[in-house]
């Protein structure tokens, strides 16, 4: 697929193999899946769901490629990753358009994700050439110890629908950098950009090093998790998906890396800069239509400034533009991924009202084509309410008051999730104290959802275990081996 022919997302879509025009029909096994643009509700393409046999073939190809790929030097693999980053940059516009076609999100947001994907590829190209670890040395008399870091082998990446290509690259980049071969299963709802990336990568990678298998979690995901020749499964998805993968992987005792759900508390103390806090919540609470595991979705605010924060947040939320890529403006809030998901979000909002919460703004599906939901602010949230406990994964921000620092920390930590949180205060001492007391993998101070490729991303408790991004991600995709050499020459045996 020559990169100079990729003039637009539509052209890229037309050049994808394994993708058919809308309405195409396959065999009688019912394996053809219609892909829908969430911004319009209209079909954009069809793909064929594959079976466990396709997983077997992909793994066999990966094992064949692994024989030579794992023996390449870090410099060789870095060169490939840098070339892949250049490919993403060269095709950023059509890839972003294709991503927006599959997810409905604003094209500008998708373009930002392409930039982040290229950055991750370049970061791991450098990180694999600068390993950090225990120094070789003599730790036992007359013996020299070496610590060797090896690829695991064939690894599987199971990717969600909210950031299809970006999340795939977060798995592919460190895995390839470490010398593994990778089999990726994109979400059955949003496979297009992962397919496009893999097809573009064919010019840079030996056959079998990277492959994509299409299908559902119940069939393809389970087959990858069960397969005895897969050394690690890396999943980004829901808690239920993480539990299913862990159970399937248990039979072969393979390693499992999980980045699961979140319910990020946003703790606003009375000395916070409310303008800054509200502006950030209005952006990061509704970013990607709230379909973000680190979303600023659960605001905990001191009772003395609760009313002022809610009033300002409602004003900011009213100004957000809702729309799709074809509306001619760069919207702030795009659609939800499906009508089924929109119904779930609406059920949670209506349930909160039934339990006594107050919708201060929004709270309804948008009456237009596509799967849009109004950006929504809910206050008077009380302990025990479902909407205060579960991940909404939609454009809904809830507000709950607290009266002391200790209560704020206790309420924030009273969650099954532990992915991310933020603290808003002008007190350096309070920021340090509360930041350390929060049981979350990432804690921002006076900001929210700011990510850096150099820093790890991952959570505690039901948010999973293991880390994406940073040099720590290379640990996820390698295994360590201790080689000890007896340096004392044995006496020669007599005649």
C-alpha cells in the first residue's frame, strides 16, 4: 500500500483488504459483521469475524517469524519502530479520518491520537536501546552473574473500541521493541485503523511478526487467552473482560497484563482555582464523550464551594458543541459507540434521578441521527448510589460534597477502581499529603488526564495490573534470566 496513494480516509478504507463495502454478504455461517459510523448510525463497511482456527494460523506464523525476529539487535528493532512512526506520521490524516469514521469522534481528536501513537513508537525505539537493571558482577566467590532480559515469545494484544489504534500501538510498540511477535485482536466494533496500520506495517516488518485477527472476545479473545503458545495476553477493556481473560489464561498459567476500568475522583478543595478546575473538568469529563477510563467523571468538592462549582460547571457544559465529523465544525463531544451503549448510559442517569440525584444539565439522548447523548451534570449524589459506584463511560459528570480532607480521601478510595485521580488545591502540603494517600495508579495535582509517554499508565484493584507506557512497559513484555558462570578453572584431571 504505497503511502502516497492514501489521500483520505475513504481512500484508505478502499485499499484495505479483509474489508468489504456496506451490505456485502459472505458465507452462510453468519460471520459477516456490519460496521457502523456512530455519528450517523449508517453502515460504512463489513468485515468477516474469524474463528479459533484463524488464531491458530496467526500464532503459527508468529512462531515461525519469532525464530529470527527475537535474535535481532535492539538497534535493528529500533530502526523498524522508527520507520513505523514515520509511516504513521505520513498517513496521519487518512488514519485519523478512518478512526473518526469508525468511532464517530472529532477528527481533531483522532489526529492527536495519531501523534501520540507515533510518539510511542519512537519512545520505545529509544528505550529498548537503553536498558536499566542490576549490573553484572561477582556476587558469589569465583562466579560471575549476568542478568539477561529476553522476549516472552508470541504475545497477544486485545484492544478496546474507545482508542482503537492508539491502544493497539501501546501494546505493539513495547512488544516488538522487546523482540516479541504480536497477534492483535481489535474490538469487533472498530477494527479499521488496526487493520490499516498492520497493512502499512507489512512494508517494514517480516511476515508473521505482527498479525491481526478479527472477531469477538467470546471467540477470538478467548482463543488467544487459552492458547498454550501465547506467552502473555495484554488486554485493555472492562473489568468483566479482564476477569474473562484471566480465567481463560489460568489453564496455561500465562502472564496477563490488564488495563481495565476507572472511576476517577476529582477532589476540589476550597482553596482550589475554581476557574481552572471547572475548565479542566468540562474538557476532561466529556473528552471522547466520556468514553475514557481516566475521565474526570466523579467530582468530590468541598461543601463550602459546591454551589459555585456546580454553577460554573453547568455554564461551561452548556457551551460544549455536540456533533459528528460531518457536521462541519470541530465538536467538543462526539457520539457514543453504539445505541446499546447509549441506552446503558441513559439507564444509569434515570436510575440516579430515581435514587434522588438532580440533573443540573443534560440527561437525555440527543434527538438526531447517530448515538449522541447530552453532556450531563448530576449533583446531590449520595453514598451508595449506583451512579457513584459504577463506571458510566459516557458524557456524565457527577458531583458529591465532602466536609474534610479525611472524608475526601476516604470517599475517593471507597471504590473498586484504582486507575487515576486528581487533586485541586493551592496548598503544596495538602497536595503531597492527599496525593500520597490516594490509592490510584496516577494522581494529578491541579490537572487531569495529562499523559506522557515517558510515565507509566495503569491502576490498582479492579482497574487491573501492569503498566502501559514508560520504560516499565518493556518489563511487561520481557522475562529475566540469571546466568551464573563459574570462573574458577577446575584442576586438570590426572592420567
